[in-house]
C-alpha cells in the first residue's frame, strides 16, 4: 500500500509537470505537502530539503555567479568573441564554445547566457548573420561546459549530495572532468559542422526591430479633430488606453514630439497621436472619440520604421528566469508606469502577440519589444527582471572589483579542489567574501538566488526519501532488472541513459536525478555494475538536455532571441542527444570502470 501511495503521488506530479498548469516549483511544493499528509515521510523528512547541503550549495553558487557577473568579469571574456570570431560561421561557433564552455564549468550557465545573449546579438548584427545560427550553440555549449566540473550545474551539485546520502560520498570538484571535457569537445565539433547546414535563418537582422515584429500594421498616426471628445483631456483622464487595446507612444504638436510619460499631458486640436493598436481598435476610436486616421500611414500603407524623437528608443527585453514578472500580466504589473516604456509586441518563439497583450501572463523566455525614452531603456539594463538585448553599459558594472571577484571565484575552486573542505563550505566562504569586498551589495544577495530552483530542489528531495522509505525504489529497480534480462554493462548503462533523457524531457533535470539515482544504484548493485559509474551516467543524461526549448533554462532563454521554432531544437538537438547516448556509457565504463 505504501508503494502504491508513493507511486500515485509521483505519477500525479509527473502529470502536473507535463501539463504545466502551475509553475514547477509550486507543483513540487504540493508534492512535498502530499507526501507529509499521506505519512510517506515525516514532517522533519518533508522539510529536510531546505537544509540539504546540495540546496545550500546551489544557492551559494547562484550568489557567487552574480558577484562575478556584476563586476564585469564575463564582459571581459565576451570581448574575446569579437576578437576571435572571424567571418566564417564554423569558426564563430568554435570560438563561442571555447569561451563559454569552460566558464560554464565554474559559473552558473544561466548567468553566462544572460551576459552573452546581448553580445551574440550585437555580433550577429555586425556580421549580418541570423542569430539563429549562434544562439542555440551558445545554449548547448554552456550545457555541455557545465558538466566539466561538479559546480557547473545545480543537477551535478544535487547528484553529489544524493551520492553522499546513498553512501558513495560527495563528488570531488573535478571527479568527472575527463568525461565532461570529452563530451564537450565532441558536442562542440558536432555544432560547428551541423548548425551551419541544418539551421535556417530564422530572423533577418538587417531589418529594423519594428519590421521583425510585424508592427507596420499595428502603429498608426491619428489626429485629434475639433469635434473630438479628447480635446482638453489628459490621456489618463480620457482612459483611452484602458478602454481600447491601444498604446499612445508619442504626442506630436506642431512638429514637437512629446515622449513618455504622457499620462498627464493635455491633448489639443491638431495633435497627432502615434498609437499602437489593431485595425478594429483604431476604427472604434475613430467612431467614438472623433479622431481621424492619417491616410499615409493608415493600417500600414506607410511602413512604420520606428521613427521617433531623438529622446526615444526601441529595444528588445528578455524576461529572465528568476524574474518577478513571470506569471503576471502587463496590466497587473502596471508595466508602463513601472518602467516608463510601452510594450509594442511579445515574441514567444515563433509566436507573436500584438493584440490584448495586457491580458497575457508573461513567461520566462518571452521577448518584449519595448519603446520609450532612452533613459528609461537604460534603466531596464539595471533591472533584475528583464535583460535588455543590447550590450550592457559598462558604467552599470563594478569594474573596479573585477579582479577581486575573479580571485574570490578562483579561491573557492582551489579550496574545494586541494583541501578537505567540502564545496558547500568554500562556496559559503566565497559568498561572505563577495559581500565584505563590495562585489555584491547585501540586497543583491537575495535577488541573485533562483528561488524557483531552490524550492524545486528542496521540495522534491522528500520524494526521493519517500521512494526509499516505501520500498518503491527497490521495487522499480527489480522490475527494471527483470525486464532487461541479461544485458551487458554497456547496454544496461545505455538503457539507463535513455530512460533518464526521456524522463528529463517531461520533468526537470533535477527531478529526474532525484527519482532515478536511487533506482540506478539499486540496479547497479543487482547486476554488478559500479554504482558511481551509474550515478555519473544518470547525472550526464539529466544535464545534457538538447531536444526541446523547455528542457533546460538556457534553451528557453535563446528560444525567442533566436526566433526558433519548437522543432528546431529537435532537429539540431536530437542528433546531439543521440551522439551523447552513444558515447557517454562506454566513456563512463572506460574512465570509471564497470
């Protein structure tokens, strides 16, 4: 009965993860509560994930990564791409991989992608190539590079903690570096050959941003006539933008442009409103408010190029992983008032949202086309919720602390590598050093942490405990051994690798490790395999997620920026996953024994 209850909760969790009705961390919280209420774990075991060394280590690594990024260390590295990239795409991919791969082995790869996204975007514009050619290699290279050391990903840190709980000890910092370097080199070679051949141009960057987002049919000039009900009213008082799905980008009066904020600006006869809105909404406004649509721009007869006043600008802003905006609508957030910019369109992969945007819940990875004063756009560069796809202004970074932050990061690695102190201790010491030296401010410490990842880890760890307490782990392992018959060590490891990849495609990589590591150890014991070899294979399989844009955070980050379609990841990432499936098990056997 205990096994049945535990597996029922696990299956329910699996379904909830697949249908994505609520965020993964909230689903995990519900799983933890369900396990406690059904008495599959004690309350103490239920909350033990929040004090688990792996959870605290991951949290510390997020903070260390933020300290390194905040002081401009990664910006220094990003300049190498401009120097070494050249004009040939294969060379550009190799240069990009050689730069970001090793960095991702020491710094959280989402931080690396956050810094390099604007760099790659700018590089593509300079060389007039499509970002789709480089964005996916950027993500894949950081995923592969993250497996060079234990601290490169939260998945390997978690696997190290679970390995200790299962009696096989924590991983040393460079324990699977040999396997990580080989798989990284093979993956980079594949991308350098395959991406130029297989990846079509998804976005043409010599066009203006407004054309890329198809805005010519959504921005028009309307003039206020003497009979208009808006004469003498402010935009706020007229509630024009609330009653209709339109945004007023500028008010033009006698060739003078009045930029945002416009809420308290009184409108007069002859004013021209540069408005974002669909055809039907503009027709409604013309009828109800006494406006006229200027014929030379009506419904895109004249292609709007984003010609604004000198003080105005247009840019793309990415909703990042730990953004407070995720799950909320623009209306709920009072986005215009908060950032003093207007959202013209939302890009979600190949999907473009230009109507009723105020009612669309934002997701991680969404690209927002925003327009507003250049000063406001500069303010977004310092935001913790949005990443402007322009190279970050060096003035916003603490470049005077660059070498201090770099020294702290290297010291954390050195202490973990050459002393008996666990990674947890050296990482926490590094966090304190970042704060004491001013590389990070105290308030930035909490903003640096991916709390969704921390809650996901902490709340799913009890699921592994329940699986072991109930006997479900041993039962599943026995069924797997019985079904696989007398497979050789290679084929058994390959089977485990494939199962992990498939489970990771629907669960998070961390959830897959929590579920499968104990099962893998039981299987290894039953068939005479080395448990550590099995642990490494599961860790690599869970981490190397290439087939979907939602399987790994960095894939989601480049999804919209590269203008990819969902199947692009399967087209390029599928063969890469197959290559990793073929080479990882035999390499693990060769390096770590059967």
